[in-house]
């Protein structure tokens, strides 16, 4: 049976040899040179059992042993533990054996009698390789795991695309920061919804307070945000707190800040820099701890170059900056959003939730949506309002046609009696294979709340295959 000489640590060396004296000598030699965690194994069969419960960092393997040979054992090991560095020990001092070992995937080849410094040096190099493998696995897991650590923070954000998953991960990474956040993106992409998700992820006790500054003049901006003292201006019959006071211990969201005048930008700069402000008509300084999230659909580089936005304010606001992609760049989010808006509209109109034909999905998935999510929401509400058949078709989406999509019209022909029942129930024209696949994948994602691992299991494919299909590769 294998004998463990010390507690297993992140760097554990497993030595395999049928010569028990050699095992003891190598163990002692390594321990005197600082390698303390060692597992001794005397047969190939014992090794496979040992590795099933021991997180080995390096394996030192005798090439010639009774039972399983070194060749057979190495093949099995590399299949079961492809990232485990294997150092071969052998009394056969010939080039052909060394080449064969390395060809089969061994990390190093050392001849007996073992030269201590040579073995220790090889083991330390193998430790470094093992550490890199571990870091790479962690990085891959981080990049491929689309499930947020706290999905409840994103319950109001409908989307299962890779781009939105990356935004969720970024939001979670900046949640503990209290620095300003700048969100950019076209009108209608959902900047306020994402700002609310940041607020939830930050765990702030106060409220989320939103202010759209577009169209506000200097007085209205200052009064709404900072408040005023009694008598500050005509009609100010009593003191009034601004939205910053309401956002104490919470978040103030300032939308469309690209529309601010230079005077308003200067006031906002002081607020961002000093975390303090004055009510209109007052000289009493007020401190605030509200977190600031700003958003715009403008191009800041162009605004700064034209002298219409302060360079210093931009840099203060952009501690954490990210862009929300337009809907046309994340088409896999269209059907979940469509279903969400259709269900909401049906509930508000006290109507049964209608089915959505694959033809609608196929055409909408290729429509450019210049108004982004807001346009999809409005068209969904209108479609549910107009519909009387119980199944949404393109007749319920006036203004959108196959000719207006990026890829042109879809093939269409009347359904025959031979059409499978699933198509008879869901569409008015025979769908393409591509459309059916997209519809099926999206439905699996919807039923699993956007979780790709669960959706892949439902579809009977691997998670990586699903990711490739979603990305179109």
C-alpha cells in the first residue's frame, strides 16, 4: 500500500518504484533539500489508486516495473491526468529510451543512479509548470463561467449573451469599490438597468436614485441634484433637499451627462472630487457618501476634442468605465428579451401570454434594432396589444420585414401535411435548419435562466459546443 510521509500540500511529489530501498533513499534525499511532502508508491496499480485521492504536483516514475510497464502506465496517466508532469527514472542509459519517454509525454528523463541536484532541479521546474497549469485552469474557469456569483443582483437584467456575461463579471469585480462608474452605450441599451445592478451588487444600504440631466438648465440641474435653501430664488418658500440627500448611503445615477453645460460640469467636478456640495442659496458645505454612476450615449473623445466636455471631469468619472453593446451585437439576447416583454405586456393587458413563431424569432434576430432594447420593448407591447390569434407572427410587428434584416429574407413555403407537429404549432412558414437550431438553443437557455451549462445538458451537447454555436464559430 502507498505510504504518505507528511501532510499533502499544494506541492506534493509522488515517487513510484518497486525498489523499496531506492524509495527510502530518494525520499530522504529530497527531504534534506527542502521537498517535504512525499508519497511513496511501490507498484503501478497502487499508483492509480493513490492519484485518485492525492492532488499530486509531480510524479517521479520508474520506467521498468513488474505488472504495468512504464510505457503502459505513462499512457494511462496522461489520459487521466494530462497536466501532471511525469519525470522518468530508468537504468537504461540510451537515447532511444529517452526519446520514447519524451515522445509519449514525459516531462523529463533521468538515469540511475540518480544525481540529487539533477532530480531536485527537475522537480522544481515541474512545480513551476504545475503552478502554471493551475493558474490557467482557474483563468479558464473564470472566463468561461457565465453564472454570476450573486445572480440575484442581475435579476432585472434579461440576457444570456457572452457580452452581457462579461459585463456581469466586471460589475461583480468593481462592486466593493466606491469610485465613480461610467457607462456608455447607444440610447435604449439598458444603461439604467445595469446601473441598478451595480447598486445591488455593491450592497449599499441607501436608495438608488436616478436623474436624467438631458434638457435641464443650470438652475434646474442644481436645484434637483443639490436642493435649495428657503428664499434661494423666487418661489423657494421652504428648504428642499436635493436628490443627493435622498441617495445618502446609496447610489446617484446621472444619465446623459454628455448633455451637461460647462457650468454644470464644473459643479459636478467638485462633487466627484471632494464629495461635497452646496444647496442653492446656502454657504453651508454638505458632505455626501453617495456613489456616483454616470451614463451617456455620446462619444466623449469627440466632445473633449471639441471643447464641449471637461477632460478632468471625464477622467474623474471613468475610474471604472465600460460600454453596453447594442442589441444587434448580441442577438442571442433578443428572444429572452422578447419573451420577457411579451409576458409583461400580456400581464398588464390581462391577456394570455401568446406563443412566438420561429419566423418572428428568425427575422427579429437579424433586425438591426436602431432603438435597441427600448425599441424591442415598444414593438413587443404593440404586438401583444394587436394580436388576437394567440401566436405572434410578423403581422403583429408592422414596420419590420425580412427586407430590413441584415441577412435578407428567409426562405418560405406553405406547410404540408408532412410537416412535424412542432412546426405546425409554431410557425406559418417552414423554418431553415439554422432558424430551428437558434430557436432550440434560445429556448433551452430561457428555460434554464441563461445558464449555459444547464442548457447544454438539456440539449445533449457539451458546454463548449454550445458556446461555439452561440458565437457562430
